[in-house]
C-alpha cells in the first residue's frame, strides 16, 4: 500500500504542476491524470497528503509562468522603445549553440532595463562556443514568430537578430566548467567531423545525432510534416535505445557492470547533445529504472515515466509548455499502455523446429506488425494534442513510421561511429553514411510529395475521446468494445463542433 501511495503522489505532483502552469486543467494535465488511473487506489486516509502537495505544486507552476510573462513583458517593452534601432547587450552564451544554413542560434543571458533575462540570438556567425562572453549590438524582435509557450518552455524571454560585424568577444568565460571544457568541445568536434566528412550531406546525420536540424532545407521539413514522422527525427527515448544497445554489446563479457555502463553511456550522450526536453525525459526515466533495479526491484516503466516528468517539472516547471515534451510524454505513455495489450501471437517466439530462414522471416513480420500497431496506438493517443497545437493530422503516419524507423536508426548509429575520433572507423563508415543519408533524405522528400496532405480538423472533446480509447484499451479483443469506441470517437468530434 505504501508503494501505491508513493506512485499516486508522484502522478498527482506532476498533474498539479501542469495545472498550475496552465492556470487550469488543460489537455496535457488530463493525459497525466489518465495515467493516474492505475494508481488511483489511494486510501481516503492518505488523501490529505496528495492535497497538501497539490497546492504548493500549483503555486510553483503559477509563479514560474508569471515570472516568464514578466520577463517577456520587459523584453517586449524594450523592443517597442528601440524599434528599428540597435540595443547594446552584454552577456554570455548560456546554452549549446546550434548551427544552421545562415548562421547560429544560441540562448544568451543578459540584462535589459536592469532585469536578468535570457534571449534567443540569431547571429550571422558560425564560431560561437558555450560560455563565451559577448558584447553585441542587436535588434530585438518586436513581433517574434515563435509563440510564448515555446519561448517560455526553453527559459527564453525574447528573440534578437545580430550581424557578424556587430559582435565583439570579451575575454571572460562563464557557465558550468564540465559543459564548457568537456561536453561542449565534444559536441562541436562531432559536428565538425561529420560536416567535414559528409559536406552538404551532413544535415540529416547531424540532426539525428546532435539534434541540430537547422541545416535541413524546407523541402525536407515539408515532407516530414506530411509523413508525420517528426518524432523519428526528434531526439528521444528511441535514440537513447541505440546508445543503450551499444553499451550492452560493449559489456557482453562483464554483465555485472552493464547497468553502470548503460547509465554512463546515456549520461555522456545526453550531456554532449545538450538540453533537449524530450531527451532529458527519456534519460531521467532510464536512470530511474536502472537505479531502482539495482537498489530495490524493477519498477513499472509507467511509474518511472511519471517520476521523470515530476523531476523535470520541479527543475523547470515551464517546460510543460513545450509541445515537444507534451507529444513525447503522451507518445511514451501510449506506447507503454499498448505494450500491455499486445497479442501473444506477436510476441511469442517462433518454434525452433522451423528452418532458420522461416524463423527470421517470422520475427521480421512480428517486428513490423508490432511497430505498426504501436504507431497506430500512438497516433490515436496524441491526436487531440496534435489537433490542439497544429490543427492537422497526417494520415500516413503509422505506415511511414514503420518504413523509415529502421533506416533512421541505422543512420544514427553510423553517424555516431563517424563522429568518434577514430580515423579507421571514420573512413570505414563515411562512404556508407553518405550513401544512406542521401538516399534516405531523397526518399523522405519523394514520399512527402506523394503522400496526401495532412487532414485539417479541430480538436475533439477530450473527455469523450479518451473515455473511448480507455474502453478499447481495456477490451481490445471484444467487438462490442470496438463499436463503442468508434461511436465515442465520432461523438467526441460532433460534440466539439
């Protein structure tokens, strides 16, 4: 019973912070509360504990959103005052810079009107490092194209543009020494090795390995949106799985040190990539599972997901506003729920009496079927979120995910091998990496042109929609449940009209 109380408190904690940030119980908070259903056996005698935690957590969320709004107001007021003119900003690069086709984007800690703020700088320069102190003459964006939610989730209060000749370096350096002197040099070295080896073909490998997608052209972005495979390019738990597999292979002869090797490899990769919400969530979830397995007993992954979300929200409550984090969390939750209801025929190994070629074909078919079912489940579960934020849905998302999942995974592994400071490995993998990167990017662009356009629609009624999905999840093999679920899904859109 004590374990159930802890689990319930974790989920309520997370939901309370989400509700506080949004100032009401929104769509994403409802998704968090939905996962609470498996831990809702909290006895009435312990209810006071959950209530005592909801209030301060909601206060944390409200305080964070108000602070972000106040910082944004200061930047917006300064932009209106200096409309069309330059403003001198002194500060330092407080995050990993990301290179694009036309320059570099980086978060910049500075002071505006005596208030410490962080702004996103788009500079026409490529040689910027984490921790650099800069003095720049910049133009503050009066009407930033990005939304307040996106900026606030990253701890950013505004946007600026600066030209190459208007940036002056200062000798002082700031930031965490480990990030500045160890992890950032690794990040930049990996990017430079891939760019030097691949040239113009480095856009997709760099995006898959380091999360820098500024080098992709508009045609690739349009194709990815049409196909509904943005989650394959966004760094998340899928990419950490490959790193964990490599760590398992490296510790084949020393299994006792396997968990430590996996934790170290994942931490190294996340540190080298930088601060990406979806990747940080997956990393925290993996460490929680590894730590609990070593100390107590294997926890349930769904509870590790809730604890990871709780830790992220306590660290930076406004990260709940990130659309990427919302979609990543909801997709992971849907995947974990789907795994619990997979048919035995898809997970049962083939009989050993069959020939090896037949067993291999059966395993490949099972893998494709599981990937398709999981993709459909994820698309159904995150559909309200996608419609809420973007107003459209891809109709070929599950099929495109199955088709491009394996090539994307292989490409990331080859990019990791080519980025390591091992000349022999780099020379061996570079030709294959160039060919696969070019072929895969061309295939994505062509498929994106052939695929039908996303379907535009408004978000459904959330309560009816997810009540229908719960019925389908609870009784997936009974045809009356399918009838009720389909009718409920249709009713959710009819009521929302």
